[in-house]
C-alpha cells in the first residue's frame, strides 16, 4: 500500500480530489455554455450567408425583369 502522506509532491492530487470533484460540474457547465454560444454564432452566420446569396440572386432576377419590361414598352 502506498502512503501518500510521505510523498514530496507539493500539492498531492489525492488530498485535493474533493476540490476537483466540486469544480467538475462548474467546468462542465462552462464547456456546455461555450458550445451553445458557438452553435448560436454558427447558425447566425449560416443564415446571414444564405440571405446574402438569396439577395444577390433576387437582384439578378430583378435586373432581368426590368430589362425585359423596358423592351416591351
């Protein structure tokens, strides 16, 4: 059996295991929060890019319709 009290490690992990276990839920929440924020930003950027592409396409269609309308008059 290992006696952890005589080890020369300045801060043995075994003595602070309760602190690590107490901090673990906080770390999990922070990671989950960062993941959620990342997904929201990714979704927003994707939607904005798609809207920009749609606007460009609609402008091209409008120009073609305007030019064909002018020919009719």
